[in-house]
C-alpha cells in the first residue's frame, strides 16, 4: 500500500474524513531520526495485515508546515506520529526515541 502525502488541501479528506484509521507521520528531510524510520514506515504501510484496514500518510513539514501547526496541540518536534480513528486523534508518539516497533504497536491498537 502506498503512503498518502498530506497537504493542507487534502488533510480533511484523507485524514479527518477517512473511513479507515490513519497513521500520520510528520517528518522533515533534515531530521536524521525521521530518515532512519522512513524505510520501516514504508514496510509497515506495505504489510498485508494493514491492507484495507489502516491508511498510512505522511507530511513533509519542510513544505507543509501549516498542517503541523493547525493541529492542537501543534506538532513541535520531529518525528511525530499521530494516530486517528473516526477522524479523531487517539494517540501520539513524538521525539527522538520513537521506534518503528512502537509505531507498529499503536497501528495495531487502531485495529482493536
């Protein structure tokens, strides 16, 4: 499954209005930990157990800062992963100690 790139124009349709739970990755090209997590995030998005059950999205904050700032609380550090179900935030992981296993665990919680 491909990762959907989120902008201010498609946030409400792809995230808030999604019928599927959403994992939203906020990253930046200058964030080393973001770049380390990216291959694992792409693997998660391609995992058959999530196909048709969880939508994986991503926001490049270097070009879409407004998306990060309009959320409450605003995204203030990278990487940040926000988990949505029914258009509402259910969990958030933020900072340099995030592991892809923690992201997977929260994605699994969206299924339960």
